[in-house]
C-alpha cells in the first residue's frame, strides 16, 4: 500500500509542478505593470483651480508595455470608438448597384467586387436555395415513403431503407437509384438552366424564370424565397452530416414532426 502511494506521488509530482508558477520567469503581467512597492509612498497630485492634474511619470515597465503592445499597432492614437477603423462594418457600395431580395448589407469580405460578380453570386445562391428547399422536403419524405413504396411495387428494399436512411453521397445507396430517374433529372435541370441563362442575358434578375402562374410575384415573396432558401441550405447540410455520423434517420431523430402525422 505504501509503495503504491509512493509511486503515485512520484508520478503525479511532475503534473503538479506544471501548474506552479516559475520563479525565474521574467514575463510581467498587466496587473504587475502598475503595481507600486509598499515602501514607495503614493504621490498625490492635486490639481490647481481649474487646471487638469498632471499624471505621475510612467514606470519603465509601463513604457515597455506601451512600446510592445500599442506603439505601431492599429490602436495607436485611438482615443474613442470614433477613431477605430470600422471599414468592415461599412456597406459595400457594390450592393447598391442593383436591388436584390434578401439584401442585409452582409459582405464583410467584399466578395462582390463589381455588379457582374454580385449577380453571379446571387445566381448561385438562388439556385442552391431552391434545390435545398426541395431537398429539405424530399429527404424526410423519402425516408417515410421509400420502404412502403418498395414493398408496394415489389422492389427489393436496400439496407438504407431498412434503417430509414435517405440515399446520399455520404450515406451511399445512390447506385441503387434507377438510371432512368437520373436521366430525367439531368434533362429537366438542363432545360431549366438554359432558360435561366437566356433570361439573365436579357437583363433579368438571376432566378427569374418567368414562371408565376398564380400571379404571386412581389418583393415580399422574393424576400421570403431567399430567406427560406438560406435556412434550407443549413437544414439539408445538417441532415446529411447527422445521418452520416450518427446513422440515425432524420424522421427518427425528430419523430414528433413526422411519425405522429403519417
């Protein structure tokens, strides 16, 4: 027993010393810079009537701290928040070149260098938003319907379906999808893409396909579309990562959203 305790003490001694302050360290902390020795009397500076008081002279430690941390830095000469460089908070003037839905002046890295680049980024964003909204709806539906549909049509249900997992790049199972489905998807996407590019060349806003059979087009609906699309991009990314890591279907992770309905 004594030998075991002795060995444990020897093993833990280096770990304990790691938390002890080094006596020979020359690093001076901010609090020590302004410390005054007990034997040094504090100088009380009394200001004459109407005149500001003169502060006591800085110690060598303070002068070194200022030289190392303030002189030459962006904080030098900044006496108030008005002196701070706030360029990162300013609105990128390129965003004013065209009115776009969902514009919240957020471009901290100035990625929109000109109007053409801004429209190119919006074109990518609106396409990904619409795909993400379709995917965020289709993903849980596929997990609910696929096993029953495979049984109804007499098709073999793969391992993913038995786990209620949707086929994806991370989950696998995309090879089990019929080639006819992929051909139809690629053909439909190509037709929409060509139509969208033609309208953009005519000066239309990216994403404007001229499709509005119900006449619901308005600034409000345009903002709603892009905002829901941004949320959907986050959601579908979370779906894919969650199932790939935990192997738990979205519909089983939140059953109160799905199994109580179907």
